[in-house]
């Protein structure tokens, strides 16, 4: 009896210690769990606050661009409604490409050739033999210079600048100004220069050195010329869909266009905060235009090449913005639309018809203004795109960019 009591009394402290240890471990685990859960909730709260703060900043910055934020005027609404009406007309008789030959096509009457929608015959008169262009229809691009990793990571927009081999100073000016903005409002922008081949070996060597230094040139395997502009523009889409198909937006611009990159990013984030925008082809739209028949003009188009009197609605080439899905649809449409050498007419006009894409006309303030010396600071405050259309305007480029940077430091 004495032995049992002795053993019981000696075990009780050990059991008590064990129970205390179990309770302590339980309490510590609960504390850790609730602390960690609270930490996660706190992090989520901070992320939401940061997102709200970012969106508020976008709205605040954009409010400084009153002309950018105007609702469409009656005229703009008319253009939008007209685009929808045109879309119905465009897509009624999409061409059925078969094995028919040129001899199977009927001759177009003068009334058809001169009609308001005469451009539709350019597509409907297409035969299989018209769709054998190596680059535009068959997409057999090879890249002398590729830089295929230039678009790694999460990308809001890739900007493709159509440039010429002999324009290194223009490319450098873009790199030193609007092309230097790679991150803004939490978003990434990638700027690349699309060029083609040169027959000048010395110049090609300089281009290769330039590409190695800046990692921002893609060069196709065709000769650089006005007549090959469509090759270059479609090549840009080819590159995007091979090496940057995770981007939200694609821009095509010319190398004489200065962009307020800060406001561009803010505008794109407003249009698509979650990156889910579709069917967006945003540009200053030409309507009811036709080919130039003056033989002394560099854009001269003979009747034998394009006998129709009108072009479809198409984007002015200084700059246009596409959601990724639109860039993909246009790229795929080029397989079934015969080549036309004026790239803006071809891609955003003829291919857009085939892809059943309509244009969203640019709001007031977004279409370009010239880089005039007079009132340059005022022009900067009300423009998204500025154009150095003439060489005399190029010296204003850096000054305008300084004004843009000052504007966004507020």
C-alpha cells in the first residue's frame, strides 16, 4: 500500500508536466495559426489598398488630360455607329477561296469599280494563286536578328516601331526618350524596332552591333523598301505571336512618332485593369479614301494594280493599338487576303474586313498633333501622340519629351 501510494505520488508531477506541455504546444500552434492567418489577411488587405491606390492614381493622372477623357461627341458616335453598319456589310459576302482561276472571274463594271464599297471586290475576286506570297500569306519569316527573349515576363504592351536600316539616329532618339519608359504604374512596356535587310554590308555590321548593345531590333529576311512595308508590319505580328503572345496589347508606330508613354500606360490600364479586353482596334480612322492616281506621288497606285476607287476604312499609320486577340485575328487573316503593298490599308483595312474587326475611333486628344515649335508645351498637355512629320520638327522632339516628363512628375 505504501509502495503504490509512493509510485502514484511520484508520477503525478510527471503527468502534470506532460499535460502542461501538450496544452502549451496547442496554444502555441493556435497562436501561430491565427498570427499567420492574420498576416495573410493583412497582406491581402495591403495588396488591395495598393491596387486601389494605383487605380486612383491612374484616374487622378488621367483627369489632368481633360481632352483625353471627353465622352464621344455626336460625330464620334456617328463614326462608331457607321463602323457597326459597315461591319454588317463587310461580312455578308466573305470570299470563299476555292480552286477557281482568273479566267473564272467576271469583269467588273464601271459602276462596281467606282462604288462606295468597291474594295470588297479586291477580296471577293481572290483566287488560290493570289495567296502564295512567301511572307504575307505563308508567313515564312526568318530573322537575321531576333532578340526573342526581349519580351520575357508579364507585359502590358509591346510597341513595334517600323524603322529603316539607315535610321540609327531616330532609333537612338526614341531609346533616349519615350522608349526609355519600360515600367510605369506597375506595368511593363517593351519597345522593339522592326527593320528589314540592307545591301550595305557596312551598315548591316553597324545594325548588328546596335542590336547586340540594346537588344531591341528584329530584322527580317527581305529587302527594306516602301514596297515591302506590308512585309515588315506583318513580320511584327509574326514575331509577337511567336515570342510575345502573352502581351495584353500590341502597338504599331512609325519612327517619326513620339508617344507620351506614361499616359499610354495609364490609358491601357483604364481600358483593361484586369487584362481582359477583346476586339479592340483603336486608331484614327480614314474613311471613304481611295488610291492616289498621280504618277509623281510616292504612293501612286496604277489601275492595273488596284482598279477599285475606294479603300475600306483603315487606320492612320502613325500609331494604332490592338488588343492581343485582334493582332492574332489580323495575322491569321493575312493567310486569305492577297498582298497589297500599302500596309495600313492592307492590315487594318482589307485584313480587318476578313477578320470581321471594326475600328474604335480615337477619342479627342489621342490622335496625333504635329511637333510644331509654337505652343509646344500646350500641345504636349493635350496629345498622346506627337508627329515629327517633317525633318524641321525633329529638334522639337527632346524638348517635348522634357515637357512630358515634367507633366507626369506632378
